[in-house]
C-alpha cells in the first residue's frame, strides 16, 4: 500500500485554510458593512477547502502531484452523493 504523506499534508493544509476563512467570516460579520455578496464569496472559499480535503482523501500522492485542471475542479466540488443532509 502506498504511503499517502503528501495527501495528508494537503488535507491538513486545506482544513487549516477553511478554519482561517471561517474565522475571517466571523470577524467580518461584526462589521455592519459586510454584505451578503462578500459572505457568499467567503463561504465559497471555505467550502472549496473542505470539499478539496474530502475529495482527495483516496488519491495517491502521485495523482496529487500530477493533477490536471479538470482534477482540481472535480476535487473542489461539493461531494453531493457522499454527504448526508442534516435536518
């Protein structure tokens, strides 16, 4: 079985980036001039990092090192078929 060292590093990096983005959103929401369009962009950025972290979990280090633009786009999308809705 291939060790997925780089994969874990990328997942950790993306989790940290998502957390930082969410902290920025918290701070921004205290500003009454922070608008919905800014919130949308900021949340999309946080989602991107979480989606990417989840979607690459089974990828090899080699696949991550040589990924295409199409791979990047696919890994950045919300994993709709894999995540359950909470109600």
